């Protein structure tokens, strides 16, 4: 486990302390869970951006293939 020193804005710290007193969780565990959640959120956003970019790269080809399949259906 790594040690980390961080500076929090006063309002964020106070809100966190208020929540911690109600959820019965220590600060270290709470921050670890928050960062884990945020990391997953950011990974999903990055994946979404990548998928959007790659979808745009193949969009023209996909439409062309679709048109060919539709033409085959019209022939039968």
C-alpha cells in the first residue's frame, strides 16, 4: 500500500467528515472506494470515446456493406 498526502478543499473535507460520521467507515477506506469508483467511471468514458472514434472510422464501410446485403435481398 502506498502513502499519499493530499490537500482537500475545506468544503470537500467537511462534507466528507460529515458523511463518514454517518456511514461508520474510516477515511482511508472511504477515499480508496471513492477513487476506485472514479477510476472505473473514467475508464468507461475513455472506452466510450475510443468506441465512438473507431465507429466513425468504419461508418462508411459499414454502410457500404449494408447496402450490398440489401441489394442481395432485393435480388431474391
